[in-house]
C-alpha cells in the first residue's frame, strides 16, 4: 500500500502545482489545496482523476474522492482557515 500511496501523492502534488495550487494541509492520504481560481481547482481535479485512472499501480489501485468549495479563506503562516475551508472539509 505504501508504494500505491507514493504514486497517489506524486500525482496529486504534480497536478496541484501545475495549476498554480498550494498544498496547505495533508493528513494520511488527504490533501487540502488552495487555488487562485475555481477553474484552476477544477482543472487540477479533472487531470488528477485522469492520471490516477491511467496510473500503473504497484499494488491495489487507490480509490479517491474529491471535493471543491469556493469562498474566501484567511491565510496565516501558510495555512488557511475560515468557513469556506470548514465546508470544503465537510464535503469529504
């Protein structure tokens, strides 16, 4: 499973960065990322799903859920807080 999570994490980080996103929190296999626009967030989510589907998994394929929420958030020391962040977490 560790090898599969490595593939998952590499794809996630690559596509988030490619769309100008910023990973501000991780917990286990979960990622929270901020984007400048909703279009960037949606494009990243779609490409991540495509790449995960096409990936050559070294073990069991990883099942993934994604949620996107819009709204303003307060940034402090590289982390984000506020109602929009809380709602996004609840989607999952």
